[in-house]
C-alpha cells in the first residue's frame, strides 16, 4: 500500500539507520558540521577534515537506531543550549491538558528553530510525548537539511510549489497528514500561528492556517466547529526575555519602513537559525492554553480565539515593560494585574543593547519587546495573571 505522506512525514524508526548512513556520506553535510564546530578552520582543508568529522559523528551516533534514541541526543544538546544561552526556563498550563490526548499545539512565532524546540522541551519535562514539527520547505534548501529535520520528527510544509492547483493539492495533503497524526497515530503536532516570524512583536494568527487545517474536514459528517474541536488546538505562548535576532529583525523592519521592501539574503534564514540557537535569550517561558471547543463558525473566529489566548497567556519580562516605557513614555498606562515574570537583564544592559544598534533601527527594536504590552492592553480579557 502506497504512503500518501511519504515525501513530507518524519522518518520512521526503521528509516533512521539508512538516513544516518546517507548523511555520514554527504560531503556538504560534513562540511556544514565542520564549519559549525570549527569556523573558518574548516575551509582550510575540507578533504582532510571530513573523515575526522565523520568519525566523531559516527561515534556520537553509535547505537542510534530509532527516533527516540535520536531525540535523546538532541535533548543532550538542548540541555547544554539552555544552560549556556538562557538564564532560566519555565512553563505553565501543561498540567491542565489530558496526558493521553494528542493535541495540535499552535504557538506564536518569534524564532525559527527555538519556538518548537522550547515547546518540545516543556512537554518532555512534563513527561509528555514530543511533537511533530511543521517546517517550511523554504528552510530546507539542501537534501541533508531535510533529512536532518525529518529525523527530529519534523514534517514538510510545501511552500515552494508553483500554481494554484498544485498549492491546493499540497495543502489538502498537509491538512490530511496533520489530522492523521492526531487522530490515527495519536501523535501531537506543533505548528506556528502564522507563516514567518512576528518580527514586530505582534502575535497574530493567519486565518489561512486555519483554512488549511479545515481542508481535511468531512463536510457530510462534521460541522466546521466540530472539526476544529476534533483537532484539539491548544494555543501556546512563548516569551523570551531577550530576542537573539532583535538587531536582525530591526534592520529588516527599518528597511521596509524606508524603502518599502526588504530583499532577504540567500543564507539569511540559516543565519537567523544559528543566531537564535546560540544567542543570549535571558529567561524563557512557555505557556499552554486551553483546547478550542466547537463554538466556531469561520477560520477568522478560530484565529481570534488563538490570538486571545496567546496574548493573555504571554508572560512578560521586565525588558518588555522597559521597552514599552522607552517607546511610549514613562507614564504610559499599565494594567494593575499585568503578570510580570522575573528577569535577569538589568535596565542598563538592555539600554546598552538597544543603543548599540543604528539610531534608525532602535524604535523597531523596542517595538519587538514593547508590542507584547501593547497587545495585552488591547486584549478584551486583560492581563495574563493565569500564566
């Protein structure tokens, strides 16, 4: 029987060993790992360095024969990354979710790699199964990159297909795969609330994401609202005390503001992924909301409820309030019950961080942090004291 999801789904246990063998034989992959670990040294004699990298990777991957063992190795790196680039990690709301159910976790999108990684880490800490991660094929320009992500339970969102008919077919297949994962395989899924990061700090759900999810609905048997409830959509809010990519985002926002557009560099997304992983994040909090019920008639209704929960559950840091005051004035209104998580970045450090950027970029950089407060002020439900 043919597998309708073979070209997008994560690899299965029996596929892990041959995929690892393929990676260890891929010169481009070995060169990329060498560059990551050795920097410019790796370019001096790649033909000599590759065998060493292959030997070290083979030793590290010894005994890895399934997805679980692969994720154990990734968790080891995640532990080290959290220890070296954050000043504390916390989570809330997970205890309210049924541990036996596979949910569709829909989160705000601030960082390409770390948003799903921190969601996964919170789930792992809570003794839950890790998620299958939706990732756009625009980030997988090399076959080895696709292999690597699919080994880590990622599935591919085909954004580069040409033509409306092909796009619709790919969207239907993606929607069916997500539903299949949740309902047939009881495997939780992570997807961002929008395509592309919220570079301006305004977390808003794209109704197009909800429309895609609704393509797998059996219209004869289910109403739109019943379909939404059956997917178990749980809004997730991820907050960073410091955004490692704030200067890059501010540069792009300033360029759009002055020139009307921004031309992304060929390897810019890869550079953002690297900066997001290795950069200082301060404290990080992941907050899980409540599963969406059946009381929805349109994708716009669903998007509005995801927005409401993401904004209300977003746990602010002192950097958010400091940026808000720097941008809107010391006497700008703040709700009395505004939840504020402890922070480790001093006001002097944060001011120096912003002032190190070009003057034209600073208002945009401040907006990245301040707009979380603006969103809370505009939220009908008020402050996030449920975080």
